[in-house]
C-alpha cells in the first residue's frame, strides 16, 4: 500500500464511534477522505473518479456513479449488509467487487425491534414525553404475552427476533423463501406458505427482508386490509418496504394497532413526511444497528474486507461473483 491509495469513507457511525477500526484503517497509510453520508447520487457523482475504494454506508452508488469511477475504483466495501443502494449488477458487469459484512448486527437489530414493540404496546414514548413536560399521563397498554409474532424474512436477524419473541411467550409464525427447517423445528416456528398468511395470522408483524423490486411497497393499502385491525407492524429493514401514505392512512383510520420503524423511505425525512404526524407510530432515526458493540464489529469487518482485498489476502466477504 502507498499513500496514493485514496479511500472515501462515508458511514457516520464508523466515524462517530470509538474503537479499533480507526487505528486499523489509519495503519495502512491510505489517504482517507471523510464525508457525512448517506450521500445522494449528485454528491457521489461529484466525488466519483477520485478514489481507489469506497468504504460506504447507504450512499447512492448507481450505474452513473460506477461508470464515472471506473478509471480508478478497485473495490466497494459496504459497511453493513443492505446492498439496495448499490447497483450490484452493474458493479459485477464492470468487475468491481462489492464486499459486505453479514453476521455482525443481528443481535442489535433484534433488540431494537423489541424496543419498538414495547414502546408501542406500553405507550412509552407518549407518556415519557408527557412526563418531561410535567404531565402525569396514564394510558392503558397491552401485554405481548400470547400474541403471535409473524416474521417475514427468517434470516439471521429474523431468527434472533424469533428466539426473543418466544422468551416473551409469543408463538412465532414466519415466511422465508429460503426456509431453515432445522432452526424452525428446533424452535417450534410455524412455517407459512405465503407472506399473506403471516399478515392474516399475526398480531405483530416484523419485517426482516431485503429491499428488491419484489418487496418494494409490499406493505400497502391492499395488504394492510388483510391484517387484524389491532396488528402492530415493525420495520427494522428498509423504509421502502412500506408505502408510507397507506400506512399513515391506516393508522389514522384505526385499521392497525401501530407502526414501529427504524427506517423511512426518505432519510432524513422532510418535516412534512406523512408518518411524522401519524398516530400510534414510533420512529427512530435508523439506529437499529448503531451500538458500540455492533459498530465495532461492522466497521472492523468492513475495514478488514477492504484492506485484505487490496493486499491480495483472500479473507474478505464478497457479495457479487464474476
């Protein structure tokens, strides 16, 4: 490695959280340029062509960005597992490896999922805010014991949610196109044949699937109509899985019991985003994987992926194949 290797670092949790990942990255003698992501395509296009590597979060790495970067870009190292902001197909066509970090944040995201559920079920956000304003507001909530947890996407995070649900005394039903029969049998999880079967049968619906053209907008006016009017929807995956306008309308009409989400279809949202004023809606600012423990794991793996690839060491995790 030489000082001529330029790395664009955009992920804010990497930059803001102390840990050994900083020393690891700086030990390589890279020229590191720091930006506060996630960056839109317009900013990425301004920067494209000046870097050997991207160490990125949810920045828009589109076909145009990749094409403008081709004169120099050797690798894209994603901090995290969601690849929907990267045009992976075009990167593959151009023989640019896309590295990622599976298996580093499932515990943290599962815990956050239950934080959202408990906040909604017990009205924690509402009464907590009222208490800080001097109002002793008392609202009757609900137990989650005995409620059916429905999980869409039984991958690493979905499995962590399932085991925690059972610890709370919640039976679990789930749908996943890649079904792990051994795990389901061990934990007594009922397999649903379709996503719609989960939506109809669950009291709590937790989304843990990737964003794709098939899953975009899958929670919408039509699918909401099939759910129980007391159902709570949880989303620690991607905001675009849910049609925001349809969700807000359903909440206002009492068609759902609540919506807890760590992600929105626009981040950060504009002040007039429709969900910001929706009733029974708890929104957090995409912090589900942002803990001191998880950030160190993600950042360490993303940095090791980057360094090892550039050094010819095979210890890296690649999402695309040539």
